[in-house]
């Protein structure tokens, strides 16, 4: 006589053993993976610094920058939007714009190179150049974005007006707030991009102080950390300039 109960119980016991074996194996794999991740994190964070970041992180950031530079061109335009899509722009960051400013006494200092003229411009000098409107996405490095509506002057038009045409355009552009509390470095290719603006209007009205009045940079091909508010100095240079957030370990190029 066949004991049917023993036939059924045997596979169940084997199944339980197999489940226990797989559970132990999966736990071991997960433990090794976790240990590897922790070890990798400790290795990266304890690596020697290179330009204010652990060297493995800096190498990855530099590689990302090279990819973004290779992709960037005047024909690579960021999407534009309608006025109905314009959203709320959080006035993130107040470094260099904490104090009120007298727009009547504000001047933009423009340094075009050794042996070249230096300009101290009023806002009216900039507003005299061809005006451009642009509705693009503003992307913050914190992970949020919104659609913003700007008015101002293309930086390429500004450069044609104030940089000597007989000289080769330098490789970089440096911009800072009046007291140099905040500053950014740009490659000339990005600065001369057709969507890079020196903006003095937002939503069809003069800039508010919290958004960088009287003049700020709007550069949609870069993260918000490059969109400097209240510009006080613009300098053309062949030496790669300093950059506030790059010196805190962020990517110098900061391209989208």
C-alpha cells in the first residue's frame, strides 16, 4: 500500500530546504554588495582632492563636461515655450545680492583684455542694443525646474559691440557680482550661444532685486548655478577663471 502523505510531504521538505538555501545565498550577495558599496564610497571620499573634489569624482565631472562641450553648438537650441506655460521662479540664492542696490549708480565693468579699452556701462547702454525675448526652462542643480520668461540682450550682440573685432575672442568669460562675492566662469562657446542673454527683464517687467536686478545672466544650456545675478564685472580671458560652485566641488562646465 502506498503512503500518499509521504509522497506529498517529501517535496515540501525539499522546497523548504531550497528556499532556505536561496535565502542564505541572496543575503550573502546583498551583504557583499552593501559592503562593496560602502567600501567604494569610503574609497572615493577619502581619495586625494583634485580641484576641491575627490579625484575619482573630479574625473567623472570632467568627463561629463567634455561630453557636454562636444554636444554644444549654436544649432543645439533648448526648447522654447509659450507665455501660458511660464511658471513660478524661486529666487534661489542671495550671495552677492543680499543688500539693496541703487540702479542709478550701478555700473557694469567690462574688461576686454590687456591693452584694450575698459568700459563702465550704464543699464541704458545695454538696453540700447537689440532687445531679445526668450521663454525657456530654468533648471536648478537641486533637481527642480520651471519655465521662465526673459527679456534682454544676446551676449553675442553685446560682445560684438564691446569686444575689439580685430582680436581673437578669448577662450573664457568671467562674471562676478559687484563685490565679487559670487562669480562664474564660462567657456566662450557657451557664452556666445544664441540663447545666452544679459537679461534686464522678467515677465515683461524690470528685474526685481531678488532675481538679480539690474542685470543678470540667463544661459539655458547651463544649470542655474551659472545664471549669475546682479552682474558687476564681465571679463574676457584666455585663463580659465574661477567659479564659485566649482570651487565647492561641482562641475565647472555645468552644462545640460
